[in-house]
């Protein structure tokens, strides 16, 4: 599903954020990406949704080589991908429903399909009853659920999450993880960068640790491995 | 593009225009001022051109016949002029006819010249028309060499002066207009830049969820086009109203002359079309500048 071969990334300012990364993630896997700040975690994640291009090497996602993907084909590629962020990235003036529908409107889906599909995913994240509220009227956890709903509304095969629980209290974080688990059991591959030791050590999955732009550890059902 | 999408883009760009009301107003005004000047300038230039062409097409050579010439000499001269290759027509006008013309053209004040009917100081004249206006000078020089052709005059000097005046004012005007066009484009691109910055988050999300680049760009293009076309409305209305009045006023004065202004009917539509197109062009260009710079997609 996701293959990285000898991936290097050097930023124009000289920082080497990826220094020969090789990794293979299969369909349906759930992977934690851990490591100290500034170790190249974010670059690793960003290259997967083609926000950053590798300087060298190949990144294959679902048969598409991101290193060679034309700029004009990036939007089409992203439709098969869900992305969730620490800061939710919701539009404050749109309601919960509109925020989720937005993702389908901009790819020109039919209004009938949009209506049906948006209610479906809102139901999945348990926010059907709050569809008319504005993001500011929701708690942080609820906002993150809206953002998750938006990311899966395209039924993506891969979901990428960059510290999705970073802004949430522990209680709410577990809630979010339950939803991720649910999405994962439906067959979606999930790659999640996180600093949350408790989650990594409790809900055991594959752990990839990145330091200085390299993978220093890759184990199935691994633990967080850093002293906090 | 689907109709639904077009509706969305139009709605979106209208909303943006409303949101940045004052900037929109400033850019529309800049376009209005620019197009107003372009329009007035264009109308004047086209009419001057028309007048010059009218005059040029009408110019003829007036050959004064020497007083010493006899009837036979006159006929010989006429025959020689007619033989020139580029000559179209030759008309004879006796000195009595010339005086009558003069008196008629001066109106009331012409009465005084009636005194000259006894002792006419004017010349008999051959009025020569060439086949093409450009041959005037050549033909005039040839006739000058003939016997009994005492004075050869043609209106080329006036026409040349008029054309050189038109040429100069056109150049000056074009420089002025280009400067104004750039000002308008700059203002439009600034207005759109503000919209883009205000909607940065929305654009970022659009890109994350897979909106195509053209989908993201379209509302901004439309915004530019709308500003441009809105800016052309006032100039079109004002110029066509003004031209209607001026046309009626000036045509009345020119009644019976060979000089005429351009007719309302095709001309005003041409001007309106030109201004709308120019407005849209300024708008598109202005939006292109900011979209390219601030939407790095």
C-alpha cells in the first residue's frame, strides 16, 4: 500500500529531514510514527500526502509514485487519502454539516450523494445530532471528530493523521482513538504521528521511530520507547 | 464544468466582492476612469481619422489658368492634363463661376464681393481629381510644368498636418492609457490578493481534500472579470449618451459637407464592445497576477 525506497529530503535551507528511509506498510495496517520533535516525523507524514516532494527516492502509495506525480495530478491523488491534523483545520463560519460536505462539494459530487454520505460519516463519528452547529460551539474532541468525518467522507484507502490528539485531553483522546480503530477495522490503512505514550503503549500497533531523518526502530506491537 | 459548479463560483466571487466592499469599489472606480478615458480618446481619434480620410478623399488639384491664355491655349492645357495617366476627372470652372461660389460661401458678407462682378480678379480654374489620393503630389508637379498653368494648389498640406497631429496625439494618448491600464490592473490584483489572504485557510483545506487547481482559481478569475465588466458600465452609458448629443449637434453644422462623423449605429456598439472586452481583459490580467503570485498551485 505504502512503499518508501531510499527516500531523502533536503530542504532549501540545508536541513536533511529524511536520510534514506525504507519502509513498507500494508493495506489495513495501523502504524504509529514516533520520535522527538524535529526528527523528521512531520516530513515523513507530509511526503505521504504529497505536501512535500522527496529530493531522492520513490514513494509509492496505492500504485502512484509520488516522487514523479505531476503537480496537476496531486488533487486527484489526494481524493484517495484522508488527512487529519492537530489543529482540526475546520472552517469557522460553516456548520458541522457544511464543513464535511465541503470536501465533497469541491470535488463536484452530486448534492444528493453529498447529503446521504455526509450524514453517514457524521453518524459514524457520533455527531449526527450536532450537524447544524458551528465548530466554535463544539468541544475540541468534537471538532476533531468533525475533521475525521471530513477526511473519511471520500472513503479513502489511507488515512494520515499528524498528532490528532495533540490538542486534546486524555479522556477525549481515547474517544478519538476509538474512532480511528473503527475506521481501521473497516479496512483503511492508518498512519498516525503521535507523542502520546499512553495511547501507543495501550492500543498496541506497529511502531516506527524516526530520529535524525532515519528509521531507528520498526516493530510490530511495539511500545512508545521514549521517557517522557 | 457543471452548471452547479459555475453557480457556486459565481456566488463565491460575488460574496468576495461584497466582503471587500471598499477595495472592490476602488478597483471598479479605477477601471471606470481608465475606460472612460480610453473610450473618449478612442471616439475622438476614430472621428479625426474619419475626417482626415474624408478630406483626403475629396482633395483635388486646383490649376489656375494664366490670364494671358486664349481659348485655344486653355483647351490645349485641358487636353494635356487629361492625358496624364493618374488623372481621373478634369472640370472647368470659369472665373465668373468661381466668384459666384465665393460669394455664396461667404453668405451675407459675400454681398460686398458683388462689386467685383464688373472687373473679376479671379482666375479660370481646372479642378483635377486623381484616381488615388496618394498621386496628388505627383500629378500636381507634372501640371506645374505645363504652359499657361500659373498656379497649382492642392490641400495635401492640410491633410498632412492633420495626419501628423492625429499620429502624435495617438502616441501620447496610448502612453497615458497604458499607464492607467496598469494602475487598474494593479488595484484589481490587490483586491483579489486580499480575498486570497482572507481565504487562505479555506484554500488550504480545498487542496487537502483534492479540489483541482482550476476549481480553486475560478472564483478569483470571475472576481476579476466582474470588476472589469462592472467598471465598463458607466463609461459605456456616459459615452454613448454624450456621443448622441455631440453627433446631433455637429452633424447639423456639417450638413451638406463632405466631412461626416461616424454613424451612431455601428460605431457605438463597437465602442461598447471594445470597452467591455478591455474591462474583462484588465480584470483577467489583474486576477492572473495575484492568483499566480499568491496561490502557488
